[in-house]
């Protein structure tokens, strides 16, 4: 069943054969043979897992932390596959990792966020898997750089890898208060738009950094049409040697999955199509009005730019900008719009106004 699900995940006709969500689970780290095997056995009993994951090489920020058991863990994963029938997957960061995995009959890999950030490392892995019958998932890079994520995927495509998946695990952000890694959902959406044939898996464990937020993030991923989830599980999560706070038992994993609302990707009836079509027409009309208003606003900004040039006045007026920002934030709060969205929106409008005026300042004719 699990191998058929893998094939369905990468099918060109997923609408007919693939049932969301595709589920990957297992411990952050394979610590002992017993812990690895028992986690897999208990996951198998849930009947919710398609692939068993475990890290055996762990990139750590500072030396001294647990860096994985290394290649000694590969026979443990072979045993998992034999005794449970679950396909197994491992994080790889270089050619040697790939070669060792293939020697042990493991052909499903994921490329971690730190590795994705290094094009040389991704290319080395792409060269190592060239001509091999493997499945490779590539996580987003640590920092919010869409091009690095796309570039890593393109290197795998160029190497002829036929089964490629993406994993959204969030992005490092120094000011983040709620999550371990800020989701920045729009970057994953932009990736999917650029790579529509690549399945998108969400990794709530690394986004959240704690088990209490997992259900919320997993549900949002399902609401956004993600193909699957990768969630870390462990037989004794609080005693895990790495990332203990974000892991859950296999039984809690089952409960989390059972409680998810799996929504239809497409309307299921003609009535649904009609309702959505009418609402989308309303949005199209409002979008046209919005674009017309933005165009009119920029026309006025250019007029202001000409006046400033003629009277030798600086473009940026900080008091005016602070006044505009406060007005928009107050309006957004009153109308149920997030401060983050309003700030991004009005800043983008303001930046474009500055650019329009700068072009006029630099022109000889003041136009």
C-alpha cells in the first residue's frame, strides 16, 4: 500500500489516484536500534503512515550536540523496512551519504534546509543520484530565498530524478516569537506556482518547534492544498536526544491526523462551481477597481515628484510616512486585517511612490 501511495503522489493524474494527505513520520534522530524499530512498529499500527523517516546524520549549529549515530543506523532502517513493510527515508547532505544509503537499499532521501542553502552541496547530491532510481524531497533553505529552493529543485530535475518532492519547514527569522521557524506560507505558494508538478509536503514539527502548535499548522497546510505532512514521532518524546519538544508519540500522531479536516481541492458539484464563479467575478471587479485606484495614486505621486523637483524638496518626508502608516494600521485593526498585511501592503505602495518620484528627479525633463 505504501509504495503505491508513493507512486500516486508523483502521478501526473493525482486527482484520480492520490488521496491526501501523504504522511511521513518517525523520530528526529535514530538513537538506538530498539527506539527506531519500536517507533516504526507503533506507527505501522496506526495505519496512517506511508513513509518512515529518521535522521542518522544530524547537522548541528554548534559542536557537542548530538550529531546522529551515522552509518551504523542504516541497518536499523533496513530492519524497519523488513519488519513493517514501510519505505524508509533519510536526510543526506553529501555524495557519501547517498552512496551509503543506496548500498543499504534505501532510496528515499530528503535534503535538509542547511544543505539546500548550499548550491555546491545540492549539486553534489544531484550528481550522486544521477541515473539512480531514487525519490528526493528537498526542504526549503534556512532563509527565505525562493530562488535557492527552486534552484536546488532544478539541479535534481537536470540530473534526471523522476520523483521529486518539496518540503516546507519554515524559515529562520530572528524576531519570531510564536514559531521555531516562521512559516511564510506565501513562499511555499510561490514555489508551487513555479513548480506545479512538484508535490508539496508541510513539516509542522520544524515550523512549530513544539508539539502544542502542530495541529494548527497541519490543518492550515491541508486548507492550503498541501499534498502531505511530515511530522516527527518518538516512543518517548520527552527523552529524545534531539528536538524533544516538537516530537509526539505515534498514538498522538494518529489522533492528530484523525482530527484533520481534509477539504476538497476542487468543487465537487455544479452548484459549488456556480457559487465560486460568482464570488470570483466579484473579486475580479474589485481587483480592477483596486488597480485603477493604485494607478490614480501613482499619477498623483508623479505630480508630487515634479513639484518636489521644481522646488528642490527631498522625496522622503518621514513625518508624512509615519502618519500614513499609522492611519492604515488603525484602519486595518478596525476592519479585522492583520498589522503584518497592512504594513506590507502600504510599504509596497509607498516604495513604488518613492521609485516613481525618484525616476522624475533623475530625468532631465522632470517627467
